C-alpha cells in the first residue's frame, strides 16, 4: 500500500486525520483521513436513532485543526449540513478543504466524506464554515 507521503502529501499528527496537501495555487490546504468503527472504537458510543454518527464536536475539532494549520485558529461560523453516518463495516474517507484567504483574512472550510471502499463514490458535504485569525 502506498502512503500519502509517497504521493506528495505530508503526514499530520492528528487522531482523525493522516495527511495534508498544500494547493499549488490559491494558498489552500486539503487534509485527509480514514475513519472506521474498527480504528476509532470510541465512535460506537455515539448512536442516534440506531445509527453511529460522527459527533458534532469531532467536526469542530477537525475544523479547528485545519484552521490552526493555516494560521486561522478561530471558527467564526460552522454549519452542519448532513450527519456523517459510520458504516458497520469498512470506513469512510474524510476530506477537509480550506480555501485561500479573503481580503479580510478569512478562509472558507468544508468537510466531506465518502465510502473508503468506493474510490469513485460521491462525496457528501457534512459541514461548511468560516475561519479567521481572531
């Protein structure tokens, strides 16, 4: 198996994310990871109406971490759009994208996922937000 570092990504030290890629244009950043009930057993404690969901606090943690990586450690806004339902088997690929800074220094962030077993699967947007330095 080829790791992200072999493909030009940098490894990150985060419990939910594993790699980051700086965009060649626009001063943006993409962070990726893989989540599963097997690798993140604590998720089984977050059952809502019979489904295991990634908790809202995990989205906040992911977005805060992404913001800190680009010098924008304050979450001005975060809107959850769809729950991230964890599959009983396999996992999900998670992708955070942080756009380049606006004139005011704010950055747009989004959190997406898709089945880790389906490289051609459709990405689902779970959250969007705005980051700033203060």
